[in-house]
């Protein structure tokens, strides 16, 4: 009995000879044993994983097939070429490029083991929290990701990157790793590798880059979408700040003397952005819009798309797109005379057609040529809407009236202590082109309410102007795409469909996940939307004329800018409908709203809503130019031009 009692247990837990809580607290030896077991277990697991994961073959970016964009009927629109990459040896790369890249991305490149535990930890944390996944890797890790792995931001891919980076570090020289990194990195402007980047940014070979140019190209390694100075003013500011930092960083790491650093005080402006000739005309603008929707829905970047291999099926109608371009060109030629009329210089056109039933963007006009004029005028948010914004004020008033009637058992809530602008007042003012009732409506309805109705209908909140007294008169600057989309809400019984430009996308025959269209949302009462559409028919008749031309016998619900707007823009947004009475002059604008507003339901069907805008903008100038005299003295600040384009587009074949 005594022998058994004195025998020592293999695991002394709970601990003998201890009482109370101490009986359950492990000793330091037990803690050490558990820790040692975990370390040995992890080491064994690492050894197994290390042995199991081999360095795969290179993913051969240079042989990647092109990406093909398709029209809505499935026919090919354009093939965007395979990866722009030209491999060169490290001997052809100046020291300034190596020093800038190493100082910016991985200062201890020549002494590390090819991995950064701290960087991996940050990357994993970023993936878990949904933050930015870029950065934090060594040059070796980035080379491995570019050369051997996909760009997926997953934990599995990160583990493979860690293991393969260790093996590559052991198997390859730093010289080979750096060469591979500089030949496979994405620099933006459709260029993979330093040789293609030198040509894209400066039109020279990599061997001719100086230290200042090298620093800028190294800045784009952090993300060309944020650091290519040619993309935007914000990009330019970021690029210049990082360019300075990289030069200073080279001094700090001993790669550049202070005397040499002092030579580089002027930012090395790259040459202007350019597009391949295959993207001439409207094609480049169409690709721009398609890519914008793809990136927003799937999380893919320009870098990912530039790798190629995608089949992208757009919603763009080939015939409608060509008709729209033809209409703009004809009206421009017939109306403008820039050689003899100064006001006709720097005139820009933008347009977009959106199908009411599902929000598909069927056509757009972004400018004269995507290879010459880089801003997409169909997607710009710098052109004030003017009176074309007033229908949203009317919709807000009608919706408030409908809500009040519902809350008070069918009787409109009385107004106490304020002057009320009625929906009848706004209806008459909209058809007659008056401004004062809409300013008053902003005070009675509330500017926030008007803004919310406009945003719910389809305009972007970021395009909304400050909520000042003139806000109801259209100081906001939505894009043509968004204006067309928002007007489809009126044509669609108050049901809003978010616009979209890509119906399907595949990679290696497999559907790319993430592309989705939000379900339609009822943002206005059906009666309210129909009432607005009925009122807009009066605007359409006044802008287009009594008959609207030989091919426009049907009524057109339209919004337009007015000469009295005094805005630096002209708009026309029209939705053709079949068999609906025209609510224009002679229909009794002084009748009660209940008698005037209830037009029969417009038969819009799949006929698109098209928004056309005209404005003046000199390249490089921050502000729009005046519209006075555009198209001649009788053009009424150019407001007669957008309806002409719209009508020509509808009549075209």
C-alpha cells in the first residue's frame, strides 16, 4: 500500500500535495513541457508542409491569351492584347532602378531569408479584417506571387507563398530573384516588367532611365491605380510625395549621396496616357465603363484584368452605339463652327442610353475618340444638371403628398406656419420652365428630402451639390449614365434598377464569381412616378416640337435644361412611349392636380431612356467654360443642341 502511494505519476495533474486552486495550476515544468510539445509539433508540421509543397513551374504571363470584350449580341467588340512584357537581363537595368525598387519595397533584400514574418502577419490580419492586402511582402515573396502563384488573396495562397519563397531563396541567387521581380512586376499602363514600363511612361528603354524616373516607376509598384500621376490630380499628388520619399529613402539606406539627391528637385512628368488604336472611337470608353463595373462587383483590379484570359460579355448594343455616335457627329457638324465662332471651341458631348426594364446600359458616347480624349464624358460628374434635376423635386413633393394622404386617411395633411408650394404649382412650373416655385419647394419640402429622393431614384450621393437655396435648380453634377438611369425610375412605375454594363464574364471557361445585379427597388409610389412621367411629356413636347419629327409620333417624357438656368451645361433626357396623350400647352395647367396628373400608363417597354449633355471644357482647365453663344446666338445657351442629338439618335438607322 505504501509502495503504491509513493509511486510517482507520469502526469502529476491535478498536482499532488497541493490544495485549493494551486492543485489545478500547472507547474513551470508542465508549462515548459506543453510549450516544447507545441513547438515540436509546429516544427514537424512545417517540415511536412515544406516537403510537400514544391516550387511549381512559372505561370508564363507572357503567353497569357488576350481578353475579349463582346457586344450584347455575343459578337466580338475588341480583343485586348496579351500581357505587355519584355524580359531583359539585370545587366540592362541601371543601378538607379535596382536601388529605387529595393529602397522602396525591401531595404534588407540582400540580407533577408526571402520572407517577412511581420509582413505575413499583417497580410493575414488584413485578409481577416477585409483591409488592403497590398504591401508587407519581401521582393522574393512578390516575385514568387508574380511568377508561380495566382493573385488570389487567400490564406492557402499565402502559406504557399511563404514556403515557396523560402525554397526560392535557397535555390536561386539574389541576382536572379531581383531580375525576375523587375521583369514580372506590374507598373500600370498595361505594362508588366521594367522594360515595358520605361516605354509606357517615358518612351525609352530601361537602360536609359535616370534616378528620378526610376524613383517614380518604383512608386507605381505600390499600386499604379493610386500612384500613376497621369490618372488624376489626386494620383499626381500621391505619386510626387512617394517619389520624394523614395529618393530620400535611398539616401537613408546609403544607396544615394545627398549631393546626387539634391539634383532631383523637379518631378519627372511621364508622357501622357495613351490607348492602343484598337480602342479608338467609342471602344475605349465602353471598355472603361465595363471595367469599372467589373472592378466594383468582383474586386478584380486593373492589374488582374491586364493579365488577360477573360471573356467579357457586355450589355452594349452595337447598332445603338454606332447610331448615337453618328447622331452626335451630325449635330456637331451641322451646329458648331469653331473656325468662325469662338464660343464653339472646346465643346464636349456625352450621352448614355439605359433600358428601363433592367438597367442595362445599351449605348454611350464618351467623346470624340478614346485614344485622343481620355475623359469619359458619359461618366463625368462635373456637369451641373440644371432644370433636368427639377423632376426629382416634383417627385419629392408628390411622394410627400402621397405619404401624407396615406397617413391622414386620404386627406392631405394641413400645413401650419409655412407657405406651401403645391404639387400643382411644381407641375405647371416644370412644363413652363419656371424656377421660383422649385426654390420655394426646397424650403417647404426640405433639401435633404429632395436629395434623398434623387439618390434613391439612381443618382450618386457623391455627385450631389451642397444643400443651399439653389440646390433644387440643379447645382448637382450627375453623369449622363446616372441621369438616364434615374429617369428610367419614372418610366418604370417608381421601380429603380441599378445600371449595369456586364452580363457575364468567364475565365478559362469558368464563370467569374461576384458579378451580380441588385434586385429592383420600389423607391417611389407607382402613381407618383406616373404623374412625373405625365408632366415630363409636356417638357418633351416643348423641347422637341409639336410632332417631334417624322419618326417621333409617340409622346416623349423628357427633362431638359432651360435658357434661364444660366448653367455651364445643356441637358436633354428623354424616354419615348407609345400611345400616350401629350400633356403640353392646351391641356389646362390650372386644373386641379388630381384632374391633370393621371395620364394613362406610358408603354415604355424596352425603349431606352437616353441622356445627352453638352458642355465646354478646355483640356487641363479645372472649371467649365460659359455656354453663351454655343451653336449661334439663337441656340439659347446651347440648350437646343441636346434635343437635336436625341432626336437624330431616335430617327437614325
